[in-house]
C-alpha cells in the first residue's frame, strides 16, 4: 500500500490523541447534509467490503465527564427521535447544515 496524501490527512486528523478507535454519535451524523451522509455510507460500505471484523472483540463505549463515568445522554442515543436543539448546540459556527 502506498502511503500518500490521504494517509497523511487521516493521520493528522487523529493528531496527537493516541486514539485507536473512531466513534461518532449517529444522531450527529444524521444531522449532516444528505450529500455528506451518502458519502459516509459509501465509505462505510467500502469498509465492510474490505474488512471482516466479526471475529474482533466488540467495542464498548463509556462516556466520561470531568473524569467520571456518566450515563449516555438521551439526545446522543435517540436517533429515531433526535433532539435537534441539543444536537445543534454542539455544532461549530458556520458548519455544514
């Protein structure tokens, strides 16, 4: 595999976080523009066509706030009935809508 610009961009996206996983709230992804959601679905389908992760350990996400474990806020898991006001609170000024 050639490591080019895309490799560098993804590496830089993770930055110095030492993160080994990427987790993104579904509720936020569904509030992105439809074109973005379509692109994301294409990438996720390509991922599934490339990797069989069924034998890997299942990830478990736990949230922390001020260093303490907390229950997942309802607005982050209620993707069928999103709380748009709460979700939009976290949107960066000028971000895609």
